[in-house]
């Protein structure tokens, strides 16, 4: 599973590296890892106890990816809050964590590529570690 992505990711980046970074930060609560661009996406990991082998995980995740693509337009606007005359003291946009009743969705975007992570309920402090590791991989 070390073949290149179907979407434009650095040749030096493997699926295993992205999944390993997410697993290191989020542990067994990790449900899925999805890489995406404005025009495509790929499910890198889906926890085996969540989906029947016959289920098309890509079809299940498509609505989530479509919703989270707004981040490509949103990130520059959020970052602009930290520069210029009307700058706030919150700093540049880093990553998004969406809290749901039974888990979380994490969105990390760097340029024209991003990663979505879904998790079970857990301590939210682990997201910073996972997002930081993934951002470093996306920058390579």
C-alpha cells in the first residue's frame, strides 16, 4: 500500500506515514483517515470494526469530504484575521475540530491538500499532537 496517491501529494509522502501520524496522536479512538483536495479524495484508513467488508467506505465518507472542502476557502479568511489593521490576537488558522455527540472530525489543511480524521469520543488535547504531525507531513 505504498503506491503514490491518486491526488497530488508529495511523492515522498506515503499512506502509512499519514495514518501513523494520526494513530500516534489519537490512538485506538481513530475511526478514519481521509486525504483530500478541492477535487478528489482518498480514504487511507477505516477502522475494521466500523464497516462491513461489503460497504463502500468511500461512498459513506463522500458527504463528509464535500462538507469539509469549505476549508480551502475558509482557511485563508480565518488566517487573515491575524494580519493587517484589523488583526485579532488569536493568531493564524491552524486546524478545525468539530465536536459531535459520539466523536470528532478533525480537518487539517495545508495549501491545496488536507486530511480529515474521525475519532470516537476522547480527550480533545490529543488533536493538537495529531494535527501538528500531519501538517509537518503535508509540508514535505
